């Protein structure tokens, strides 16, 4: 084989190796980004759930308070403010609904992100992962049918 041709073959082989390594690197970056999104969403769900549990505790404390004062002290950041009991309960319940909605939205987004991650990794789609629970009305209808 003549020398210029051998050098040309080496250059082409080196170019193909670089292209292949760039594709692998790009693939790994895509998988890593998808995994980071999944982990970030899961952590956000945990954080919101902790806040939701604290709200539940606060609602329960308002309910069980034996003193039943007209106003209660509520912590906002680094200060306490006296607010009417009913207004405080309403605010916490409103916050609770917002947290429930955010958690539900994040869980729905998480399903799509996990499916994308599995697709990138070449894994099959999770079966039964997209199931939704029966609503109260659907459950009542099923129970009525079973009683017949």
C-alpha cells in the first residue's frame, strides 16, 4: 500500500472514531439529563409532601386546641402574626389544595419523564405505570354493581 493512501485511511479511521465517541458522549449526556430531571422531580415531590404534612399537623392543632381563642399566632418566615382562627384555617386549607395540585402535576410529569429515560436506556416501557385510581363516584358505581 502506498504511503499517502495509508495516511488517508488512518485519517478517515480517526475521524470515524471521533464521530462515534461524540455520539456516545451525546447519548450519555441525554441519559444523564433525563435522570437528573427524574431525580429533581422526585425530590420536589418529597419536599412538597413534607410541607403538606406540616399543614395537616397545623390544621389538626387548630382543631384540637382546647383554648379556642379567637386569634392564633401563625409563623410567616421569621415572625409570628396573630390572625383570626377561621382565616388561618382557610389559608392553610387553600395552601393544602395548592400543594395537592402541584404534587399531582409533578407525579403526572414524572411518569412521562421516567418513560423517556427508559426509552433512552433501551428499556421497555413500564407496564401499569400509567394507571389512575378510581374516583369516588366510580368506586360507588362498582360497589352498587357488586351488590346486585
